[in-house]
C-alpha cells in the first residue's frame, strides 16, 4: 500500500474523445509524475508537477496536459484520443524533485482502452 | 540521452532455480539505478536501488551490483519462489534529466512449482 490512489481503475473511450485521469498523492508529497505504460513495454515519462507547476516533460504531444492542485493531487488530461493512447497510466508521488535518490511511490494505475 | 536495455522475456524457471536478468544502461551524468517489480494487476514497487558505483542493492533475496565499468546492473536471486512471478523493470535516474525515471522494456518471469 503506497498511499497513492488513482481513479478510475479502468476506462473505455472512443477515438476523438477526451479523458481525465486523477491521482491522489501520498500525504506530505508535493511532486507528482505521470507515466504511460503500453502493453508489454516499460513506462514512459509524460510529465512532472512540483507545487502546481509543470517542471519536466517527456516526448508527448500537447494534447497530453496536466494539473496539480493546492492539495498536491493531480489530473492527467488527454484530448483527441487516438488508438495508440490505450495504455496503463501510472501516477507517482515523491517528497521532492531535487534528489535523484528520492523514492517514488506509484499508484496502481488507470487502464485506458481507446476503441 | 538516457536509455536502459534489459533482456527480453519471458523467463520461465522452476521453483528454487537461480534467476538472472541482465540490464545495461547509457546515461548522461551519474545515474542512480533501480529495479522495480510489477505484479499482475498492480502498479510498480521499488525492489532495490544503488546510487553509486560498486554499491550492491538487495531486498527479499534479490541483489544487483552497480557496475560502472560495464554500465550494468544485473538482477539476481539464488532461489526463486512461485510468488516471484512478475514483470521486472530496470530503471535509472539522473539529475541532468530532471530526475525522471527511464525504464527498460521489462522482463516477465514465470516461476513454476
């Protein structure tokens, strides 16, 4: 039990729709990062938020966007869904961004299927 | 940029067999190295880590040694159990890359009784 909760656990959408995924960080953590894990592959970094500001982004198009709220919970929004967006989306929280050894706590993920 | 390469699975073993999963990396800067495990239907759990050359990370009978000269971080366990069946990911982080995790493709391990 990591203390990081994601909702919903599963979601089915159709191409062109928009989706919002939610993440509640572990208590005391001010940093949230999001990863996309396609079937049979390793997770890919989407972006990271620190104290409500995006402070790092991977190789994902602008239709992937996010928010972090004052309570440090977070949302991942994906517009104009494509079939290739079908994946497990993982949220991870940590207490800071400045230390490469800081432990990340992962949620169980949201499984998104785009039909 | 940073990258991680690990052996492809699936790896199928009998209980009490020896497990090795190879992992090599390329990195800009001085990375910290990690092994994560993903059980069916679950998120990622940190299994072990090493933060500098020659460090050995260990947990639950698993070990991995940070080898800077060969840029490797191979995972080993001397006697696997059925409960070790999972997908294992090698990963690294560097401050130069903003401390994001870069993962390998994962290795599925199946342990049979």
